[in-house]
C-alpha cells in the first residue's frame, strides 16, 4: 500500500465539546451508564472545614463495583477536575476519539458552570455555612436517568443530622434552587436560635 496516497476513509467531524465542565461530566456519566453500567452516580459535595472558616468541596463517581473520590478542595471546579484525573488515570472510559470529546477535562476555572448555577451554588453554601457553621453537608447527586426531573437530587444534612432537606431538578441549578427554597424556613429557624 502506498503511504503517499490520500485515504479514502470518510472523515467525520468530531461532535461538539460540551460548553461547561459540569455538562461534560453529565455527558460522561451518560456514556458510562450506556457502555459500562446503568448505576452510574456522580456526586458533588460542599462542607465546612473544622472551624467553618472555609467551604470545602469533594466529588465522586461510582459505577458497578468501581468508585473514585476526591476531597477537600476549595472550589467545586477543582474537585470535579481532579475527579476526572483520578478516573482517567485508573480506568479506560472512552474507546474512540468521538466519544472522548465528552470528557470533563481542559476547562478553564470559569467554564465549569453557567453563571446562574454558579450564583445558586455560592448562595446556597454561603447561607448554609452562615447558619450551621461547622455541622453541615450539601450533597448533589446526578444520575443519568430517563426522568429529567429526577436527574439531580440535592440534599442538606445539618445540626447533628436533625436537619434533612431535599430538592431535585433536571439541572444542577434547578436542584440547588429547589433545595434553597425548601430550606428557607429551616434557615430562618436555625438563624433565630443562634
């Protein structure tokens, strides 16, 4: 075969890369659910450090018998970026270049969430931290399920597990907004106690 002849194999254009890193994680989880195991669960968590002076972030993804987790980052995008590095180092997720475009890698710090979701996340964790100080955690779970309204489940646990508030939605922003709305009376109650 002559290496100088042009290839006759058709060149398909690569699919568009997801606009935000979180969307890339959703696409990756969807790919994993289809090709590896339907029980894929992606989590993003926010919690205080020991003296409530800083909000920390962790992220994890699990499927089949596998689990990867990272903790104690100072920003959600850092946790999500490091989670992908851990997954990519230990597992072969994408077999083709077309699929690998979905991977949550090489996003700038300000490209992980849209501005609305960023604002909701920041407001939710700031208010929670102000009210509950050192005893709280917010966990946002993404599952690539058919029912769009159940893809995101957000939960606030606080005050020695006396507080359990949930929210859900089709997007991370929707889940955070509903959790914030559902927790409003709890925030007021515990603010008045302290």
